[in-house]
C-alpha cells in the first residue's frame, strides 16, 4: 500500500523563522535568506518570505530587472558584436590550425580575445525591493510556530500562538491577478502593524497616501537608466490604516489585514529598445482590479488557476512519512520521502518562475536577494538555460515553455548581427555563452568562452514540438531553427582530415593538454558536443522542412553536409573523445560532460541503437566520477537514466536531494543555482518514461532493427562513428514509448499519471515489486506510436485526439 500522505509529498514546513531578530535582509543575512526563505512566484513577480515573528522580511523580484548593461542602442550595436571582427576570423583560425595552445600572445585564446570578443558589459540580474512588516510580537512568548509552503495551492503560511492569541499569515503570488497577496489574521487579539518598503537601487520617490504606498525606483544601466514601481495597498478589517511621512503604512486594532503588492519595470521584450511599459499605471491598474475583486475572490482564482496546471501530473512513490520538518528531512540524508517532495517542488518552481514571463528563468530562476548575485544570475547558453527547460514537457507543464520561445526570437534577431559582424557569416544567427534580458549575443570578455550556442538553444525548441505536435508552433519556430542551421552551413570549415568542424569553440569549462597550455588551455576546435548538436540541429531542420513542405533545396544541402561532419571517436582509453584529438585524461573529474549531450538531452546515443558508443560513454562516466555540483549531479541523473541504469541514476538523484539541497530545497551548486532543481526532476521523468527514439521500420519486431540510428561505424576506422543523414521516413516515424526504462530498486512500488511523451501523448504508469503492472496512454493529437516494455516492442498503435489505450502486464 502507498503510505505517503499529501502533506509529506506537497508541503515544505519548518518550526523556526529565517533570520530571527534581523532588521533587514541586506548584508550578511542574504546568504542565509536565500538558503532558508520560501519562494513564491507567478512567473514574472516573485517573493521570498522569512516568517519572522517580530518582523516579517520579504524579498521581492521582478524577472526583467537587470542592471549595468546596455539597452536602446542601434540595431547592430545592441547585439554586442564587435563591428568588422569577421574580417579577422581567418587570422584567428590560423592560430588554431597552427596549434597555438595556451593563453600567451599569439595563442588561440589571445587571438580570439583580441579580434572577436565584445567590449560590451553583460550586466546582472538584481533584487527588486524589500518589504518589512513589523508586528510588535516578542519571539520569546511564541509557541506552536509553523512556517510552510503548500505545493498543492502555491500558498505560503506562518502561524503561531502567544498566550491565548493565535496569529496566521497567508502569502501567494497570483498569476490571474499578477500581484503578490498577503493576509494576516488574529484570533483573540488584534493586529498593530507597520508596513514599510525599500530598495537597494536609487529611490526616486517613496510616499504613502491613504492606504497605499508607492515606491518609484531607478536602476543604473551602462548607458541609461531603467525604472520600476511598487505599490502596496492595505485593507484593515475592524482597524485603521494610517500613512506616514516616510512612506510606511501603519495598521492599528485590526482583526485581519490584507496586503496587495503590484510591481513592474519599464521593460518590454522589444529589440533593441527594451523599454516602454507604463510601469506605474500598470501597477495602479492591477491594484484596482484586486480591490474590486476582494481577497477571497483573488485567492480562489489563484488556487483554481495554479491547480489547473499543477494537477496535470502526479508522482506517487511508496514510503512511510517521517513527520520531520523539511530542514530535518534534508539533514537526515537521502529518503524516498524527500525525493518525492523534491520532484513536486521542482514542478512548483517551474510554474513560479516561467509562466508567460517577458523573459525565461535565469540562473536563479526568479529569486534573488542580492544586488549583484553570483555569476550575475544571467543566462548561460552552454547548459544552464537549456536545463531550466528540460522539465516542462515531460512533467506536463507545457505552458511554462512560452518565455523560452519568445526569448529565442529576440536572440535570433540579435544573433544575426553577431553572425555577420563577429564571424562574417551572412545568413542565420549565432550566440555566445552568456546572455542577458537585453539581447546580448556576442562573445564577451573571456577568450576561453568563444563558442556558438545556436544549436544548443535550438534543441529545446524542436523538442517542444516533438511533444506537442502543433503545426502552428512548428511554423512559428522554424525560422529560428533554420537560421541557426544556416549559420553553421557557412561557419563550418574543413579540418586537416577534410571533415567539417566548428571553430573557434571550447568544450565548456574543461581543459586539455595542460602540460603545454596549463589548465586554462580551453579554446579548441571540433569539440564533440558541437559536432553532436550540429547533427541534431540539421536533422531537426530537415524534419521540420519536410513537415512544413518547404525549403527542399536547403534540406538537400543539409543532408549532403551531414556525412562530412567530423565523426565521433572512441579514444585510447576506450572513452568517448571530448575533442577530435585523443586528449582525454582519465584522472580528469571535471563536472561538465558536454560531449555526452547526444546521450541526453539528445537522442543519438542509446544502449538500444549504438552499443559501442554507449560502452565508450560508460568509460567517460567512470573517469568523471561521482562527485558533482548541483546542476552536474542533475545531468548525471539524466545520463544514467538514458543508460538504463536506474540504481545509478537514483544514486545521483539521492545525492542531489540530500547533499546538494539547502534547507528550503533550493539547489546547492554552491551557491544557489536553480538548474539542478529542474534537471533532477527531469531525470526522474527519464527513469520512468523515455520517448526519444523513432521507429522507421514499423515491420521490425526487434527494436534495434526498427529504430533510426544517427551514427554508423566507419569501415576504415571502426572506432570512428560517422553521422548519418535522416531518411524521409523519419518525418512520419512513430515515437517509441519506453516504459520504466530505469526504475530504481529503491522505488519498488508506485505510480505516475500525466507524464508526457513525444508524439502528442500522455502516459499513466503503475508498477509493483519493481514490475510494470499497467499503462494508460492518451492522445492529445492524432498520432501513432509503439511501446517498448520489458524487452519487447509492440506493433504500431494509432489513436485519434482524445482517445486512449490501456495496456497490462
């Protein structure tokens, strides 16, 4: 029997506040706050609350508030590109061809830095405001304290008693009403509060009038200023609200108090100006709508809206609830209870920081109490942004993907200028490693980071289509995918053996030949991840053009180029090579294993299709070891699931949830990075269901005969695997649903409902004693598919939209 309760699965709870006695979050308190405070968000507006007794401290965030960067430059300059740099590309490439390693003058890195790097500033994501609610309560007199976050309703709560009096608070960020809402109540007592607000940016004005306070802030940019507003309206039941000269609001003698917070910046996602929102009027209009609706109606709408998303999927693992507070649960070490909770928390965070926002979630999602956070809390295009969006499709949160799509339209427009000016490529677009909300696509000031990220960014776009099978969406994204492919068609260049490689590039963060160039020797050519993703991109573009019946000449051009790409290689240690040369070091335990991207999130390396490449990938995984940072642990969870090793995948997921989680379950990189919170739950989905393989021979009963294989061993060099152009049949090939491909022995009993599979499908799965019991497959579009379970491949099934099929074992 499944013993888990709703509370154990869906509630984070604690018996103490964050920063007890602190007067502000700023300074030393920031570190503890980000690790312990509980997050709320509606996709655009976010908050974290401390649950303080004498003083509630709330950090708010607005996802577009970005400091110290440029905006509003001309169309070309806004991209950050170094004008005319493309004229020097061959000068830079010659250093690569000559093997000029290291970082000294004349080296690959120094030449790239000299000729290609952008002089523009990236800037950084920043905090919005801090709200304080002073209660006058003495923590020494408090009993029965509880602070919690309910993942089923997206409502935070604080409750405690003082003598015969009981006090409660509720907090949520409403998506329908686009605001943060708070309610404080007292039983056998009344409330006397002071509500104040501040910002660590320049305060242009702060005033209180009647029951509303208004803060207008000013943010320093590299070439401009941006502006924002925050409005707080207070309603007191049975009490009085008074405005002060300092901009605070005081409440006296109230039985209950409602607070409505609206905040906006002047940002609009329009390249290259990125401004124009009437932030102050939008804030006032939001408050007016809430005041007319009233607290109860706003709360009811919030819960209904949130649950319409959250209830699309559920995971039920078998465990006995411990009754421990969440921080104690983490401290105790790994458990199935914590793993189930962490999964649900990941889905909660996805809804909280990526629903119809003007920009996608960043390195910290939405939540940040710092004016300048670690790594700028920016957009890293070499895994982190992509990992933030691995979860929405399999975990049935597809609405959360729209900010990524909108952002990619901006990046493609900006990246066309970077392609032309930085690299002399006249078609398509490209992007470097780091991005911001103002469309920067040029490589920035670090020569070890010259790379092309268009293929990586485009992978998520087409995979979203694979899940939804929406032709209108495919028409929307096709120009972006085609533009990325057009860039590589012109940018790829022959290497010494005549094969086509990407360069300049690097294999993210890792080094090679340290005896020659030191551990900063990173700039390279033909990195395996580049080559794998270019194949993935070209194949996606070919299929999209087939589906849309357009661009046949370009499609044929891509098909002709694919076999010319540098092959994937198995090196002297039996490893999958990270570079075209056999440079891998078995003792190198670097966390970034980018050259396994064809294993995950790609689809071209699989135990079912490429056993020799899988054996090499296993050697690579052994070399890299088990110690990892947060996001790397999450990715290894996915790798091992794709390798069909459930226990090894679970080992990393357990490590992530217990050793790489802060008390509030934020991912411990360190410090906080949200990608682990998304990548880990994505790995859980991979353990239970995989759907990335396609059947191009529907008459074959053996899966190895049925599936399209993208790499073929070279007869002249058996350890080289040459890319294969996709056949026309791939565009209509059914996806194969692999049920329980990597079920851990630690999860012998359980069920999952609402998992999404490629091909326009939703899947429910039940298992007992480690064995598959039943699966129900529902079609969200007219579709065909095959099922692979317990070593057997089914016939092709056809379902019309709305139909379902149930299978039992």
